[in-house]
C-alpha cells in the first residue's frame, strides 16, 4: 500500500488546490469553467453508435441502509383504485360519468445521502463558515435556501467528455474492499491499462465495484466503510483540471483516515469548498462498465441535467453516457 499524506499535508490542500478568485471574485461555476464550448464540441465526437447508458439508481420508497434523513415517500393524490365504487366521492374537479381519469402523486425525499444519485452544488459544503470562492455560509438561509452557489447556477446543464476509470477491473477484483482509498497510483495504473488519458474539462467516473455488490446483495451496511476517492487523489484531479468527479459510492473513502483530525470527508470538503469541484454521488456504474468493456472504450459523451430547483444545494438526476 502507498504511504498516504499526513493530516497536516492534507490540510494544506485547502490553500494549495484552491481556485478562489481564479475565474474572478464573482465566479459561481468553479471547475465547470474548464468546460468550454470547444471542450463540449470535442466531446460530441464520442457519439459514434447512438447508444446511451443510464448511470443512476432508481429512487425507491423502500427502506435502505444509507437513508440518512429518512425514506423517500410517495403519496398518491389520484389513483386507479376504487374507480368502480358506486359510493366513491368525486373530487371537485371531476364529474359523474367522466370516462377519463388520471394518476398523480406527491414525492418527497432527501437526495443528499448514500443512495440517491445526485449532483452536489457548490453551496453544499462549508469549511470554516465559508463556501467556494469566499462566499459566507450564511448565504444559505433557512427560508430561501442557497441564495448563492445554488444548483440553478448551471441551468444549462453539463455536457462534456466522460472518462470511466474502472479501478476494480484494473486491480482484477469484482469490487474494492470497504475502506479502500483510491490513490494517484491506482488512477495511473487504470489509465495505462485502459489506454485513456484524463484531460482538461473531463468528468471522471470512478468505478470501485460497489455497484456490483449492491446489485447482488442490496444496499450494504455503511458501518464497515465504503471504497472511494482517497484525499491524495485531489492534487491529481487539480493538475488534470478535471471538471466533475463521480463515484459508485458516496465519493469519499470511509473511513477517510483523517477522522481524528476532524476531516471526515476531505474530498467533499476540499473538492467543493476550495476547488469548486462538482461531485456526482452514488452512481450506478455497472452497465457503463460493461458497455466500456464490450466496446473497448473508456470515454463517452456525458449529459448531466439537474433539476432547476431554486435555492437547492444539489439535485437528483439521471446521468446519461452516450457512445
């Protein structure tokens, strides 16, 4: 195993890897500034077969380990049960004898957590009461939500080249062990074995194989930890000028190895608040991994379209990889 940086060194990343002011004092896009029209046009060249792959898990109202704030809820406002009941009381907007009807529902859930596929906005993480680019944490309010750095800052979505780094396959295992932190050595090995090279403006997806376990056994117990990015990967991502990262877990390896120093989630804390790096948590990368293996490719066109939720600190979404 490689020697990991000390907690003191990781804490230097907050300043060493900072993008505060890099794109101006009013910047709200962070590393998405790397995704220029030229980057998007070049990425469009990845579409050769017209084949698309979803990278999201279904949102279910069944109780799962990792629902940190409760189970998603569905409340049916209109449904098909009882339509033939002669004693059924019609809602005000319906008339007796209407042959047409429809179903509608209210759905509520907290997408931040360990199950729902979602994109973190740059307002999601504070460090020392600051958000990315020196915006004060107090700009996220109880009434209005994120008044700066909300998910609506990227209403046009993200369209760029995606790169799958299948570290599990490169290491010859179905899945990395809980608590395995992926380092630059893993990333370099995977690039070499896949014949790919991460470049400016890319979205880099890390496959640990956790999805393989989840498909086979259901959501896993989080107490044992999960594989994910190790903090030592952050300088590598910074140097490559990566725009977005994603993982088939909650992103950070857990435990991070820096819990006693008060840095439980360094990839979230440093990546979002210092680097302005956009994070996609809880991807399902199994179908994508199989497709890349079948086509002998590690790159694709990526389309990310978050919901335009005013004041939201992120959004659930369905990432689509196009080949």
